[in-house]
C-alpha cells in the first residue's frame, strides 16, 4: 500500500488501515526502514510485526527520533557545568541562574513541514518547542527563530517567507509570548528545502523541574489536551527523508496547530504540577503517542500498557495505527500519582481540555497497545530505544580552501557604494518587515527586542536579566566545517557578551543534508567537533538540541547549518548595552585585531559574486580574552554602546549602530591594509564600543595593558556616516538602502 494512502486528512475520515495488512518489502520501505533495519526488528521480536508495530518502530527508529546517524558524534559534546541542572536527553535543557530560579530552553526544527505547508509547518514548530519547555514545569517567557530561505528569485521563496512568518507570528502572538530575536538568510541551496528553527525559553523554580521518567507500577497514564486526529501521521518519518519530485503530496503529514488550545494546556499543566499531582510528563511531539509513551516507560525501567479505546478522538473510526502515529498538536501524556486522578481531572475539565486515563505502568518492560479487545502491539519497551540502529557512517573531511589575500581582491566599488549595496542585500538588509509581525513586548518584560545583537528579557521583577540569541554562518561551515562550527558558537557567545551578559549554555539545531553521503557526514562531524571545542574553551555547555538530516531535494543538499541558540544572564538588567550610538561627540573604539579576512565574506559574495576561500579562523583564547574585557566595560557602565562584528565586518557594524541610534559618525582611522578589507573583512573576536573621549583614552590604555588590541576609529557626529576619503553618507540614505529591500520584495517589487 503506497504511503500517501496511509495518510488521510480530516477531510477524508474513513479508517486508514487495519491490523491485518500483510507486511511487504514495499510497505517496509514506505515506512522509512531499510531491509537490514527491518531484519534487526524481526530478530528483536522473533516474528512478523503487525502493521501497528511496524508503524511504531518506523517512528522510533527514524532519524528524527533516534539520532541514529549523529548520536555517536553528539556524545562528544560538553554537556556539564556547575550551573547545568539537566542536559540533553529530556524535553529541554535546564540551567540554574541563582536565587532559586532556573532557565529551561531548547531549539527544534520544522523544516520539511514548513516547506510543504509554510503556515501550519511554522505554527506547529513554535507550538512544539513551547510544549517542550512547559512540559518541564517552566512558564515560557520568550521565543526566537532562525530561518533560511532559497534564492529571492526562486518562484516559491516569496510564498514561503510569507507563510512561515505569518505562522510564527500567528502562533506566538496568540499564545502570548514575545519573540525577541533570531536570524533570516537567503541562499539558492535552500531553494528546495527551507529551514525553520524555533527556540523557546522559560523560567521555573530550580527545585520544581518535571521530567519524563515514570516511577512505580500500576500508576495511571493520562492523556491530556486536544483530541487526536489524522493530521501529522508519518510526520516524523517524512522529516527523516529527503525530498524528491512530488513533495506537495506529503501535505497531509503536516500537523495543524491551535495556539489558544495550547495556552489552555499551559495553564492547566502548570496548575496540575503546582498541585502535586504529577509523577512524570511528556509532550506528544514527533511520533505522538508512540514516542511519548515509550520514553516515559523506558526512562523509568517500566512497562506501559495503553488502551486506545479511551483516547479522545475528533474523527470517527480511527485505527490503532493512526492513533499511535498521529501528531495532532497540543497534547500531553502524564503519569499521575495514585489517588490524584480525580482532582487532576477537575483541573483539566475546568480549562475545557480532555483528560482521559488511557493506560497504566507495568513491571514487565513491555509496550502493549490494545484496541477494541485486540492486542495491536506487544513490544520490548527498552529495546525500542536501546536497540535502535546506531551508525558510525563513513565520512570524508571537507577539502581545505586557500586563504584569500586581501590585496588580491579588487575593489570594484567605492567604500560607500559597497556599504550601501551590502546593507541593502537580502541577507544584511533590515528584517523589520518580519519581526514587526511578531509581538515583541507581550508579558511586559522585554528590554531589548529584535534588531540588536541579542534579545533581552527582565526576569520577573528584576534586577536580573536574560539575554538570548540564535545564529550561524552557513557559508563558513560549507568551506570549513570545523572552523564554521567554532565560529557559530563564538558568534553566539559574542552576541550575548555584547549586551553585557555572561554566556551560560547553548542549545543547537544541526541542519544537514543526507548523512549517507560521506561528504555531508564529514560536514556534520566537522561542525560537531568545532562546536565541542568552542563550548569547552568558552565554558558554554550544550544542554539541549535537535538534529535535522536529509535536508536535500533531488540530490541537492542545503548548506551545512548548525544553528546555535545561546543564553546568558545579567546580574542587573539595567546595566546592559545596545548597538545604538547614544550621543554625538563620543569616541568609537574597535576592540580586536583586524587582518582584513575576506574569504567567505559577505563582501566577496555580494560585491564580487564569489563564494570561495577559507573562512576566518577562530582563536578561542582570543575570543575569551576580548569578550571578557568588553563585558567588564559594559558591567562597569563605562561604554555607551556595544556591537559585535560579524557579517559585513566593520563597515556594516558602523552603519547598523548609526541607524539604530539616529547618530552618525566620522571615521578618521582604519586598521592597516586595503580599505575594503579593513572595512568589510570578517575577522573574529571583534567589537565596537563608544564612550566619552576621556573614558575612551583610559579604555585604550587598559586594553594595551591587558594585551587586547584596540584602535580609536573616530567619533560620533550628527546626521551622516563619513568613511575615510569618501563623501558623507546621510543617515536617510543608509536607512533607505537598509530598510527597503524586504518590504519591496514581499510586495513583488524587487527580486
């Protein structure tokens, strides 16, 4: 039976499949299992499976749920620190921020669904990551997103941007959580496979964290939230496969979200947790009821028996197969403490949500599923996870690229012309059109909203603040995965540092192509090695994350895109820095050394039309030294603005600071070398700060004593930005170049 016929929508509610379907090689392949994997499963259970069991194992053993191609490499990442309460392996990571408080956060992908059905794919991506956070007992306080779209001239790109942005805003705004940051980029390698990575951050009491591990035999397993439908069946399997022709046919595997139901679910879950009724809780995310039930039992060394007759369904005649694989949204599975069923149910009924006892824990380590008096599945519960395939796939290292000497790149445009073209390019233009569709201020604690280095939220009534960011530079990772992985972490660390925050931990979303291609697997291995080295050197552990593989269409892979989401804490949120120039007549100081590195730079790609060369190397000891120095200046309130240097280098950073503050600058000195390399090279570990002249002189002296390179560039001034040897650029011209591209593109007036 071909896979599309297994996945009907609510518009066609007839039963999809029964338990007497003959298992054929074609059916096995349509479930995403390779022949050797199916033989492994046969050996495990000692017989031919039922169709429901085949569905269950296809969900548990697919790439999206089992990490079978990446697990061996993920184990090398640093995950521990004194402030880490919970690292990878739970719904979300948890870190201690003092005063009895904990931050809970994670990033997840919804790439394939968002390409097929951009609005619903994006909404359910946001909804899923919010559930991961409040499942742990945390109240969500912020979301971020990292988006990658195809070339602007691709016929689908405008439609995808519109749908994804509307979906993110539609869910987050309705749920009531501010969107405080993220990143958006365009490249032809994402033409057939966009990336939608969503990050959620929540706050909880450090001693009141809830986990998925069930305990005790005979406890009630309760289904909570919205009813189960046929949306999302095979969603996890679809997310673990490359696209080919006819991707649109997979539309029925995209889930449908309801943010208002999720808001009710949040409040009901937090209330039931506070009342002390919960033993364990798990979000029904990828593979729905299957993964949530198996994980709760397996983590507690218990068996699970489910009675699907009790599952609340919104469609008639649903089969066991459908119920076990449905990814209908806004659902939870919970183990209730004995004797607490009645008061727990009263809470959920009060919120207008379903509450149904659908099973119980057992002592036999079996996963048993019953429906209409029949046993539809009877499988060893631990082995469903423990015996999942784990591959050490062949990989080849990405060939090194040569460094591009700055003097070898001809400056075809003046510095002013190049700057205006860069800040008006798809990647570096203002993304205001996107984030103005998001509620950035709801809950009343947003201090810094999108448009700066990192979002900043006041924690409760203060004085503490939480900074957060999500970013990556895919062209670096393509050219040199190891250095690109290091740079992604270092960039997140700098973004947090530039606000004055102490970086504490990261979540990651590792987006790559087909791991069965050795060159793609080499990209993943290299990036993970780079991420691990940077996290160790910067005391910036990985506490949660997601791997998204098979991001390719018709054999064309995306750029390797290991998105890094970082969080950091400020002891006093009022002592933070923003990127905006604050006043005229202040000195502008560049912190960090400049060699004019143009390999893989935005300048080389946008101005010269070349994507080549080695990316800038990342010296992690220098990153730490320079960052600690800058953070000290911010904490002591000695600088009035701070911005880390990244895409577009010094020139773009100056323009962004001027536009953000409505204050211009006169630049009198540049680092040595060709002007275009000094202005647009992307050397790492650099920051721009402003301070009153007398303070700046002291900063230069202290930097020299600390071995930190520092250079006085010039001073802030009214009305325009003047680069050495060039005419002044009015701020209005900068803003016109920066702000106009995306609105014009979305209106169909620009390519």
